[in-house]
C-alpha cells in the first residue's frame, strides 16, 4: 500500500507540474526576456517526456521497473531544481529537457507497475483514484501556480515539486518490490535516436522559423520510420498502426493533442495580459483541466453501455463546436473563455480515453504496451508540434503585445484547432462499435 502511495505521489508530481508551471510561464518569460522563445519551454518538455516514454517502458522490461522509476524521479527533481535556478532562457530550456526526461518515466512506469500489482477489479479502483489525483491537480495546480508567482516568485512553481518527489522516491525505494522480469532484448536505439533528432529539429525549426531545419526533421523522421519497420521490437507498433482502430487512435490523439495543448500554452499569457496577475492565468486553465478529468471518470462508467466509437465521436463533435464558439468569442470576457474551455476539456476527456481503450482492445497481447505507448506518444507529440506551430500563427509581436493583438493571434490558433479536431471527428467515424461487457471487469470487446 505504501509503495502504491509513492507511485500515486509521483503521478501527482507529474500532473502538478503541467498545471502549476503553465500559469507561471508568462512571468518567467517576462523576467528572462524570452518572448520570442515562449513556446520552447513547453515544447521541449513535451518532446523529451514523449520520446523517452517508450524507452522507459521497454527498458523497464529488461532492467526492472523499480530501478528505472527511481532514476526517472531523480532526473525530474534535478530538472526541477535547475528550472528554479534558471538565469536565462537557454538554461531554462535545457533544464526543462532534463525535467521532461524524468517525467517520461513517472507515468509510464507507474501505470505499468499498477497493472502488475493489482487484479483487473482492483486496478479499476486504483485508476479511479489516479483520476481523482489528476482532478485535484487540475483544480488546485493553476491557482497554486498563480499564488506562488504573485506572492513569492515564479521559481517556486518549480521548487514546490521537490518535497513531493523526495517523498515518492523514499516510499518506492523502501516498499516496492522489484517488478518486471529481466529478459534478453535490445532497445531500438537507432530508431529512438532518429525519432528524437527528427522531432527536435521540426519543433526547433518551426519555433525559430528555420525552415531548413524543419524540413531536415521531416527527412530524419522518415528515416526513423524506415528503421522502425525493420526492427523486430520497435518502440512504436508500426504494423499495428496500419490497422484501422490503432491508426485512428494514433491520428486522433495527434490531432487532438495539437489542438488542445497548442491553445492551452497561450491562454494564460492572454489572461495575464488583461488582468496583470498570474492568478487569473491559473483560473482560465482550471476549467479545461477539470472538464477533462470529470469526463474521463464519466467515460469509465459509460463504456459499459455506450460504444467507445460513439464516445470518441461525441468528444470530437464537442471540440468542433467549442473551438468554433471560441473563434466567435475571442474578445469576450475571460469568464466566457473559461466556460468554453471547460467544454473543450470535456471533449478531450471523452475522445482521448475512448480512443486509448479502443486501441488497447484491438492490440494483440504482445503489442499491448507498444500500442498504448504509441497512442500516448502521438498525443504528446501533437502537443509539442501544436505549441510550436501556433507560435507561428500568433506571432512574436502579438505574444509580446498582449491584449487585442494577442486575442487576434489566438483567433488564428482557434481556427487551426477547429480544422484539426474536424479532421479527427471525420476519422473517428471509421471506428467500429466497441463497448465493455456489462457484467464483469473484463476489458472492452468488439461488437
């Protein structure tokens, strides 16, 4: 029980980071004079946490879960401390990369350990508790980040994670028994290196408008795909992604992640430009995060009576409507944006959980982990790319000016998000009807 508590504290640490830091980032950028690089602290964190997740998962199969989990916590804590001590933007961006590497281990290995320690019925209770942890962080994180920034310093939004990380490390180190059987296998280092390099080049090239680097990144990613297709145990399930359900789940998470995370990176900046305080920046994020959490919990109950395909379609339809309304209400009071943001979060909650469950159900036993990590990879990579692309649409001048100019830049970002979720909705129509068995704790089954 104490080991599980340590894992949940680690997940809480991961969840709090995103919600607390997003609120403080406008103040960070202003003090470090990094308006032109506003997107990179978000994008780099998402990039390193995303690309490293499959490596952490596969590595834990070979070296054991506990050892790699503790290494991941240490990396996260070192990165957090370096972020809190940052004196310039390159320092902050590098520290966020280290922090993201650690974050890649926290959620991936924690959920794997929970799957090994508990039966399916017990696992459902633990997952509900984990959803509650995400909900608490979604509610309290942005407000805590705003309060720390306004009352103390933005540096405390990074340093506040240190005691939680130390607690998680101590509990897992003391009480968790080693899990994950050591076995002969080799990591796909060439594919991982190419994926990392290609993704980083694309994000950096888009952010700095170095089109040559962005184009080079596309070529490197093509090489990564070629390497993955030849590898016997690729990081991403290339063969499975050719099938309909995993392919739609991958594409839907990529598009939805770009639309949602690309917008959420800039809403706090807009709120703070109008109110002058970081607390308002936190208040505008809270409804989106809470809406996602609540509908994720609701979806877990609905899947017994509603096909997963219908839930994903409902989620993307809601996103289409809400982004259309955000385009029209771009100059509306902040409470209107917050209300629409809550509905955006609801759409993500319905769509993302149902797509993940559908992909897991379609996967064969040997590729379940690879398919799961592939879907999560797509969502986070979409977020990293969306953040960088929307920086281009909004423009550095609008980001620096705030107010009316930033609102107009956000309108362009909302238009892009609308297009992305509309494509995702169209793709979701190809999903077969999938729902859970009504009387057991069994996973969903195809009808």
